[in-house]
């Protein structure tokens, strides 16, 4: 016999406007786990490193959750200037868009491969992929899966706000942000414009 349970973050009836009913969902969404302990760590560097997710899976201007190539280069350059190693994480196809950053302190991470700046690569397990993320000192992400994963690892994350036809909205006006960027759910999330993120990095 199938056993059906109430959805957690999915809105009732798939009515995404229902996400504005915060009290209903705050009791249903799991926000605290011991995944960080279960996954463990696998540090690639002794030095501090950042995991950066520059894009989500769907790309469009109406709901833009990705950095342009130029914006990406600015963010990575700023992080390198603060002596961070940078591990970009996205799928294989996005390497064609962004390119491997030409710096020995930069790597590209997918769920099954770790690419070096010089195009050499190493196949990795999903466990190692998760451990690398769990071991980072700082995480910057678009509003995509990585930010939620990092929060479930009990780590802080800076999330670059989504742009709607080029404009930022207040998080309170976006139904999905009420669930996924709400500090009542996720006290360790920091929602920032790209400009504010760059300013934050400059002030490290």
C-alpha cells in the first residue's frame, strides 16, 4: 500500500502564492539536520576556499538566476584578491559558458569531476563532492540548490538576489524567497545584490 505524506516545501495544490502563508510552512520544512556530521569533510586546501555557484539550471532574463561571464570574472577576481581559493560548482555544460578561470587557485567542481585550471581533471564520487562543499570556509550562490544544501550543512551562505527583467525585488514580494531565503527559516542566509556582495568581499 502506498503511504502518502503532506508535502514539506511544496505549496498545497501547487499554488505557489500559498508560500506567503509562512506559518503553515515553517512547521513543515526541515531546516536543521546533522548532514554536516554524516558527510564529513575533505578539504582540498589548507588555505581558505570559497565554493561559488554562478548559475541555476534554468536561464532566462525574466527570472535571472545567473551571473554573466563578466560578472563571474569580477566576483572570482575579488575573491582571489582576498587570498581565497575559488571552487566554482556547476554542471559540465556551464564550463563552456564561463571557461576554466586561468588561475592555479581556481577549480571547477561537478558532481562527478574536479577540473583544474589547466584542464586536467579527476573523477570523484558524490561523497567527495559533498565533502568538498561541506569543508568550504565561505559560500556564494545564486538562488539555486547549493544555497539550500549549504544551509542544511549548518553553514552560512551569501545568496545573490534574483533579477526580474534586470531589476531586484524585495525578498518579501517574491513567494519563493519567502520560503527559501527567509531568515525565520534560515538564520544563516544572507540575501544580497551583486553590488552588495562585491562590497562585502572588498571589506573582508
